[in-house]
């Protein structure tokens, strides 16, 4: 079976996931509620792929495949009849994702794979009140998806084996290394481990022990990490950390899970990191 892929959410992740899918030869549609932003993101992916072709990471044929197979749609309903494999990559807010899934799961055929790229929300939670929850799965890419060679896959306990096999196949056809978890956990493997590092970095900064620039330098030079925790936060988007922490705090009511005030202030000011031109660092001139 050759999947027909529909990506919902075309921000920094979804736009490149759709590009990767088109490069792999899948007919791919993409929708975002902000069409202008989506078009800009696809232009950015186009530049990125050309650059990667010049470095022999992709071939000319793969660039042609990207151009031939990717289609922007302005109505979320348009591709539903044809879709066999859906990948959701909208903002990391539970209510937004669950609302989309509740509406769309009624309209998609029951054989369609419904995958979420959420960083922290497991499929069993995202599929609450949805039709056929056994076809939901987490397919977690890394930023930037055109360059990062890993997809973490996890699935609810009531999963369908066929859905897992199809998700692994699509991930491998996208040229990615796949890790399948044995149990669901918010954050999967990488973000659970990364959260521990980032929480501690934020705590050091909050206690006034060091400037964030110096914490980044210490981690890069002392642990040989390519990026410091504050640079990484800017690349991922501060909103992703904020909303996932807020959800965790609302559930546990533990002070250690409360998002830091300095993050909340930045999110409220729209200083979300690289994607808005400012986060901890300034990117306006980049
Ligand atoms: N940024 C990362 O490093 C990273 C890595 C892995 C996974 N993720 C996950 O990917 C998802 C998207 O993150 P991102 O970094 O691309 O964020 P982003 O802010 O760049 O993009 C989110 C997109 O969702 C769109 N959107 C919001 N509500 C919508 C709706 N109702 N219908 C359609 N589109 C809607 C927005 O217009 C925006 O373009 C999140 O779940 C995040 O946790 C992010």
C-alpha cells in the first residue's frame, strides 16, 4: 500500500515533515490555519533542500520529488477522502490537538493511521473521545526534521499492530532511524532526558548562580554538547516547554513542575525563540 499523507500544522516542524514525506515519494498535503506562515515555511524548506542537495545529502531526484509531491491545501476537509496516513504537528496545546482529532477522526476512514508529532502528549490522551482510538500513534520527529535522523514511536496499550508497522515503514522510507518505545511516557526518551537537563539549567539561572550565556558555555565546553540548554530552548520554541510544564503542573500541583516565571513572561511577550526572532538570544539579524 502506498500511503497518501496529510500533515496538519505547518510551523517549523510540520512544514519540514511534509517536505520529508514528499521527498520520500509520498503524495503529501499540508494544512495550517495560518496560510501565509505556511507558505513562508515551505519556501524555507525549499531553500534548505537545495542547500542539502549541494552538500550531496539529498539528490536532484529527491528535490524534484519534493516539488512534485507536496501540495498546500487551504481547507482542512479537502484531502480527508484520499488520506491514508495523517501526521499532526500543530501547536503543543492539548485542547487544540484533541479538538482537531475529535472532528477529524469521525471523517477519516477507520483504516487511516493518525500520528501525532507532539513532544510530550501520548496518543492515548490525545485520542480521548475520538473515534477508533486504536489507530492513534506518536511519531516524534526532531528539529529540524530535514536534518535530524531520529523518529521515536510510541503507542497506546490498545494499539493495532498494523498501525505500528505502517508507521515504522513510513519513518524508514523517510530515511530516518526509528526507536519504538515499549510503553507510553510523556516526552518519550529524548525529551524526558533533555527536560532533566533544561529544568536544572533554568533552576541555576533562576537562583542567580550564573547568566544563561555562561550556563550554555559551560555545558558546551564541559559536556561537549553542540548547543547549550538555553540555545536549544530557543530552537525548540519556549512555548513548547511552557505548555507542557503547565499541563504537568496542573496535574501534579507540585511546585517543581510549575513553569518558571521568566519563561511565562517570555511566552506572553511572544518571545518564543528563533521562530519569532527573539527568545533568550536575539535572532533579528540572522
Ligand atoms: N520545535 C521542536 O523542536 C519540536 C520537536 C519535536 C516535536 N515538536 C512538536 O511539534 C508540534 C509543532 O511544533 P512547532 O515547533 O512546529 O511549532 P510552531 O509554533 O512552529 O507551529 C505550530 C503551527 O500550528 C499551527 N496551528 C495552530 N492551531 C492550528 C489549528 N487549529 N489548525 C491548524 N494549524 C494550527 C500554527 O499556525 C503554527 O503554524 C508541537 O506538538 C511540538 O511539541 C516540536
